[in-house]
């Protein structure tokens, strides 16, 4: 224990020296006061680091300032927790995990574990956007939408589910997957591989989700999708997210804007959820390594616009169902990618409202599609274009990995 404490102090001292070299004298002074129990100094240090994180493009932020932000969050959380402000302490720690660097990540995780342990067994219902926990009846109803295929087709893009379907296979061997799909970069739906995942039942249990993660802060997207003008990001508690998902009136009162936890490394943030899933053995094809493990959690109607990703992807549909449409990587030019660098991997075409005059090639562009049912996995090869729409409340996990010969793509 003494060695760990000494190592922690060494890390922090080295970070403060680096911040001093970056001109952060005021930050270092405030941190020293925070360590002596000054909450206002801790909050001032956090604000200084926050300003540095937003001083320019994210990729240009000096990494030490991300670690400095995490350090300030730790001080704020410790002092808030000592005053009995558990939720505020958790929020500070989550912000450290979301926005901070890697240096003090273990310290943030440990601090969260301590707070959660102290409160284990205490009855503290989580607040939600409406001031109460989501209604169980509304939650269950949201899980059961669009079971009829005729209902499904009415909410999907033109030509959906009438042409080529993505092949389905039941529990295929690692060798067969590698030979028939991975090596050929050919999509496939694999069924029957998630039956033993605790997530299959636990993630439908509203009380389980609230007790495990209700007070944790998460980043969400609000709006139709990330290419729309009204799209924005918010930080809300997991209980607020559950409330928005369960509340059928929320979208109607917010201009139809859905709230979506999309492509977020939730399992690095909330370790308990990671224990409910397993990395599929297929993700070891090609002898590569995992690149990202992300969560996708939202209500009926969330849309991920047509785009492609650089890695192999096993997309696991844990709760609910989604429509997925795939276009081969070879017809990229027919899909009208954005020319600007930030959206180079995203099509200009809105599949829900295709402008035939502006994008004439889309009419005859070949695709395969499916309704990905609960408990199914979809292999999406690198650079294959995909559009995804949720047909009910949906909780999905994407496992990205790179083969040895394309790690740097």
C-alpha cells in the first residue's frame, strides 16, 4: 500500500512539474491549496484545466492538461464526498474519466469504487430529467415496439427488406468465420452466440441499470444525427437518459430530437456493465487486437447516417432490434462521400429522404440489409458503408479490432 501511495505521489509531482513548464503556475498553486482542503481552489483548478481543454482543436490540446483536468476532478470529488455530496462527487469523477487523460485513470476508478461501496445498500433513488425514476411500464413498452414486419417497413428508407439479405449463420466456428467471412471481407449475421451473456437479461432490468449506473454522468447526442444542423451534445446522468428513452412524450416536446448515447466507451467508464458482456472470439481473427469497445444506447428512432469505419466490427445487438443496411466498400463514389475532411467517411445522402436529382447514382446502388434481432451479432468488414436505425429501445455493443496487416489503416 505504501509503495502504491508513493508511486501515486510521484506521478502527481511529475505532472505538476510539467504543467508548470506549460505556464500553469496558477493551476499548480490552486491544486496545492486543494490538497490542503480548499474546495474553492479545487474548483478553480478544474476550471483552469477545462479552459485549456477548450483552447483549440481537441487534437492540439497538450496531453498534460488532460491529466491536469483529471487531477482537479479528483480533488473536487474528494472534498465533495467528504461533505456528503455523493452525486456531485461522482459527476466530477465521471468528467475526469470522460475528458481527462490516462495518467490518473486508475485513481479515478478507485475513487468511484470507494463512493459506490460506501453507499452500497443505501436506498437513494436516482433523479431523472422529470424528477423521478422512469416508469417501469413505459420502459417495458419501449422494448416491444415494431414487432410486426409491416410496421417496420413503414419507418424505413425506400426499398428496404425487399432485395438481397445479409446471410445468417448459427454459432459458426472461428475457423469458418475466418475462412468464409473475415478473409473475404463479407458481412454475416451470427446467431446464438450471446445466450450466456448476463447483459441479455440485466440490461432489460430498469432497477439494475438505475442501481448500477443511475447517478453516473454520460455524454449523449441530441438530434436526428451528427450531420444535421440541430445536432448537439449534452452531459446527463444515466437515469436522465433512461427517463428520456422511456418517456414517449419526450421526443414530441423536443422537436422530434432523440437522445442517443452513441459510440461511447461506456464499459471503460462503468466497469460493472463490462462484466455483463464477453468479447466474441471472432474478434481475434487476423491475429490483431481490439481497437475500441463502444456502447450504443437509445430509444426507438435513433439513426446513424450512412458512413464507413476503418476497422473490423462485430456489432452485437443485446437489447431491442435495429435495421441495418450495408453497401460494399467498392462503390464508394456512388455513395457521395462528404468532401470535407471531418466527414470524409460519411455520405451526403440522407437515406430517409433521398434527393434523386442531386444524388442520382443512389437509386441503383446495390446493398444488403436486415433487421438485426436481439441476441444477434453482425460482422461489418472495414470500409463497408452502413446505415442503422433503431426499431425499439436498443442497447448495442460494437467491438472494433484491427488485423495485423491493417493496424495502421
